[in-house]
């Protein structure tokens, strides 16, 4: 758990603790309320402080940024492989394998989960805050915050220049034009708890795409989501008439070709919300997608 520390500058003199928490560290009102209920959650010069306290130049302000209570329902641990690509005390990035969901679901009670894998490797008290979720059939980079505070900061960064994700997909046919932007709103499909559809009253959804290679009636795509709607990339490619290979929901189920939608989160550029470090992370294309080509560039 990270302790945030700051020495009040002459320019900040006269501000309240609440003002500093909101302005400098971007704590939400809800997070500040939680901090006030934690013993020594906020300290000024080593002494517990109220949010209404007025600060003076040279004061040392310390704030505990971690979670202070266990989740309502602890995940069931499972010995499932989950490669860690990058980690520090605030967040970690994993390379999620196929067939794993973020959390346990009543629809898929026996499915391996990221939460369960982390509970097995780090203990059931590990606090799990997924920032960028991936479907069960999607592989690749997934960002996890280690506290509600960092999770809140990262969620605000999503789909900005501070948090950019890139995917690879393999679709049926060749998109026409071979590169472009899909700007089609997405909403829930009538009568389904899972499916989404293009609908005029849906949420704004934008995807940029580029065809990288074409082989054997399939195309390798670079996909850049500018929004984060459920099933966005899958649905937008289907709307172009080129559904992802193996996409049983929006295209054609073909287990002999690939038994899941051919989609992989391959790259991430992220400005660390606490340290300001710029992270450039990648995950290689998985074997089941490579062999659909094989692709020269992968």
C-alpha cells in the first residue's frame, strides 16, 4: 500500500486538506469520506488531521491510498496460470489467457477467473480492481489496480492519450475499405442477456481499424478502440461484413478454425497515474491466432 506524501508549498498555504486531496491527488469525494473513517488515514506533520484543517507552508501531508477493508465476497482461489507482464505497488498488468473471465459468474460458475488466480498466488485478501476487462475468449494485456484510489484514477484515463490500447484481430474476408473508422452506436440486443447490437439509441462507439495482412480468406487487423463498449470490436467488424474468425455470437462458429473470437489485446501505452511514468507494454500474438495465417509480421 502506497503512502502519498507532500510538503505544502508557499503557494498552497491557506488551502484545506480536502482541497489538497481533491486538487493534487484527485481523490473523489467518496474516497475522501472513506479516508476520514480510517485511523490515521490522513496525517499532517504526523498527527491525524481533519479535512477542514488549514495548511501552512512546510506542512507534511500523508495519505494512505490503499483499501482498508476486504471485499464483500472473497474469490475462490484457483491454480490457474496468469503471466504478469509488469507490476509495482500500485498496479499490475497481466497477459490473460483464453478461457478465463475477470470474476466468477453465475452463467459460467466453473470457469477459471483472474480474481481466483490472483487469490491463489497472492492470498484471498488481495484486493482486485480490474480496469480494462477482457471477455472470456479474448486474450492479452489486462490492467489491474491494487487500490480503489488507483482504480479511480485509471478509469478516468481510459480512452484518453494517457491510456491507449491496441488489439489484433483476425476476421473473415477483407474489410472494404482496408482501413478506416467505424462509428456506430451500440446497445443491448432485445431478448438477450449477453448480446449487443448496433442501434440508433445506443451508446457512442468508435473503432479505428487497419488491415495488416490477408491470407487464406482471412485478414489480420490492427484495432484501436476509442470507446469501450461491451463487444465493441467484435460487433463493429461484423457490421463491416467481416466478423472475427470464431465469433459464434456475431459471425460464424467454426471450432475447426479457431474455437473462440480471434481477438488479442497486444499493446498498451499508459501514463502511470501516481508516478507519471509512461509504460509501453506488449503481449505476443497467441499461437491459435498465429496459425490462422501464419502472419509474416507476427
